[in-house]
C-alpha cells in the first residue's frame, strides 16, 4: 500500500516585465515543496498531492492547465 501526502496552500502568480513583454510564472513555498517532495521520492511508494483553490480568471485557469500537464508528465 502506498502512502499519500497532501501539501495545502496557495500558488503565487509571478508577473515580470521585460521590455514590452510581460512574463508569467508561478510558484510559492507550498507549491515548490510539493514539487520537491515528488521529485525526491519513489512515486509508487508516496503519492504527493497539491491542494489549493483557484479562481475563474485567465491566470488561474492557465495555471491549472500547466499544473495538470506537469502532473501527467512527471
């Protein structure tokens, strides 16, 4: 039987301006912690889940798609 861990917190949207372009990224201590735990453990022995609330705005929906794609690829 595998164990599970849930990391609960908020995902921070990071906007940075470079010339005329605005770059968007996301992170935050709880999101980064869940990623680091997942990368350092055996996926068959420990399931890592990130629990957060997301809005219905464009940024939140884009971040949800990125997180879902990363989960499937990792």
